[in-house]
């Protein structure tokens, strides 16, 4: 019995270095959430729409929370997201808007029955506060 544990111990000790993988983070101290990833994907589309809604380039808008994600049968996702846009009257105040975005992932796999390339479309834009 002791021989079996000794042999298993030696095998584990011998094979352990083969199972260690050193992974280095992209940057020290970074923590990325799912909301961060989605925000990066839709950022440019929302930025263009904010410019259209407010009539000028708005610097300093902030993303808020994602309030809903829906999956569609055409393999797309509808994401509703609150954002905060600097107020015209006072740069320290923000107005809150709700943006609904549809993300069409690329259909590169033969296992997925769809026929669209990657794109992001703004479906709806609502001003929640003025």
C-alpha cells in the first residue's frame, strides 16, 4: 500500500512541472468585465449617434450599466445600455440616455445558419433626462 502511494507521489511530482503554464497579464492591475468588453465593441457606434443626437462632438460621455441583453433568432444580440452625456448647461452635470444596440457577430462557422458579417447597429436612442 505504501509502495502505491510512493509511486503515485513520484509520478505526480515528476509530471507536475508539465502542467504549469505561466500567463502574464496584459497590464498590471487591470480587471475587465463583460460590460467593459461590450462597451468597447459598441463605443464607436454610440459615439457617432451621440454626435448626431446633440449636434456636435460630445467629449466625456460615460457608459452606464447594461440593462438588458436579448438573443435573436438571426444570431444577433440586442443590448440596452444606459449612458451619461455631459449637459450643455453645466459641464459637471450629466443627462441620462438609453441606447439599444444590435450586434451581429460574424457567421464564419458552418455550424451557424446566418448570412451576415460583423456589424453594430443603433436600434433606438431615448433621452431619459433633460
